[in-house]
C-alpha cells in the first residue's frame, strides 16, 4: 500500500498538560465523539511546560516504535491563539498533527515530509474554538477526522515551509568530540546530543550494545574513563556514562541523580577524548 494512501488507524498523544487537570481527558472525549471507540495511546503528558525542544526530542526517539498508520497528536503550544499555523504532516507511514512551532523538527530528520497542510478548514474543528485550547478544539477533532478517512488535503492549503528547530550538532576534531546536555529525565539522568552513531563515525569503529568504550569524558570538573553498557557495572551512588535506550549518551548516577550531583543542566558542555 502506498504510504500516502495508508489508512490512519489510531492516535498517539503527547502534551505538556500533565494529568491533574481535565485537558487530556477532554481531548479524548472530543476524539470519541467524532470517532467512537478510536484507539488512543498516551505517549506522555509530562513534557515540561512549553518545552518544545524536549517534546521534539521525545517524538524523534519514540516514533520508530509506533504502528504504521498512527496519527501523532502533539500539543506543546505556548503560542496558542497567536498567528502560528496548525499543521497536518504526512511523514513516512504517519500523520503529525499539532502547532507550527518546531515541535516536529527532529522527527522530520528521520521521516521527511511527503506533504504538509495548514489547518484552515473550520468544518473539521469544533463549532466553538477557544483561543487558549486548540488541542481540544482543532487538533483533537482533526486527528479524529483523519481516522474517519478525511483526506489531509481537505484540511487546508499545502505548505512548503514550516518552523524548524536547529539540531545542536556535535563538534568533532581528531577523534575528539564536544557535545552538550539537552535535557534531564525523571531520574536526573543527563541526556546529551552525542549519539552512538556520532561516536562510531568519529572513532571509526562499531560499538556493540554490551560493549564498554574506554575514553576520557569531562563534565563540570569530573572525569570518567569509560562509557559503560549497563548501570550494574557501577556501584550505587557512582557517576557513570552509558548509552541510553535511544542510543544517546547519558550521564547518570547509579540509584542517584546526576543533575543534582553535577549541578548540570541544559547546555552543560561535555568533552570526549580517546
């Protein structure tokens, strides 16, 4: 089946709404009104408020696990109510629905857009659109209509340009790499922009999933001498570096919090030497 003709069959939702309030529930109720019984999967609703970069990274590292035909409904929208556009993007075997603020930038590195549409047809929105809740009134109904077979081209005019975030590239020189911390997760692990693929290209080697790598890693005055493959290779409370489940280099403290231990965060520099 052609990717462009593939039928949308479920919705996966990512937001920064949290779960204390009714926002996520209302989006699901709207979806069920338009497409009763639609499968709706929750990726996360705990992206830090307004952090478009974190949301973009989460989508990039998660999309490969979604079933083909998934509509990705993503709402991190500090510009809601402004002149920013709403989007429906066909990317590989997926549809991406959400605000035009860079949220889909990193996903499109791996799944280039086949078509992009601006959401401008009010026939596929709720009758009353709040200027502060497009997730409920525009993006949720559009996602449900896609499951009902509505063509993305019916949603609004095609676009060729959208807002894109710049990926923070790793700097390399003579087998030396300089990267930075992008985010920290719930455990306080520091997630960097250095991927296993970056390291393999820089060092001209292949790193197996259970293989340690000797190197000098410097961060905030601390030096590590290897990249481990598992947490169990360190003692409780010990600082370590390892490849996270998305194959990006992470700095962690076994059963502890690397963010607090290192007093590090977004933008903290990391230097890797052979």
